[in-house]
C-alpha cells in the first residue's frame, strides 16, 4: 500500500512539473482535457494552479470541505472583482453543498451502524427513559424549511 502511494505521489509530481514548462496555449488545451470546458483565462499562473489543483483532487479522491470553502471564497472574490461570471460562484457553492450533504449522509449511516452494533452486542435502552429527551429535527425537515 505504501509503495503504491509513493508511485502515485511521484506520478502526480511529474504531471504537475510538466505543467510548469507548458505554454499558455498548451495549458488551455490541458485545461479543456481536465475540466471538459474551455478556460476564459489567458493567465499562465491561474491555468497552472487550476489544472494542478484538479489533477491532485482526482488522484487523491476529491477535495476536503476546507478546500471547497476556500474555492468558494476565491470564486466569490473573483466575481466581486469582475474577473469571472457568477456561474463560477454557483459552481463552487454547488460543490460545497454536495460535499456537506455527503458528510451528513455518512454521519447518519455511522450513527445507524452504531445503534445496530449496540443492539447486536446485547445492549439497548428503555424507551421510557428517553421519552422526555428533546428530539432534534431530521435533516430532511431542515432542508424543506
């Protein structure tokens, strides 16, 4: 497993280093390959960073919530500065929301699995004991509000 990670890491570094030596035209072509759309930017550093970021995300299995929040902040700043359209902000918001929904869904599955584990081990609880406990609304109820 560790050897495979080293190979992936080396290949990733080589791909990113290869980007450094590309012209703006070559970077725009690579951007089209990676993102599936043309870039409106002709700024070499911007293209390099976006492509490197996406390649790394693809290799490592996506972006963390912190990275998605930062992407949203950058997209919003670029929109406010008049550099891009609001579509970039909406795309970043959508990616963040998808990430948050997945995290919530995984947490719910983890809690259900924990309950099944407690029951399987012979544990449990008396419903009368938890009758007066406050019940938090379900996620679907919050979303529908």
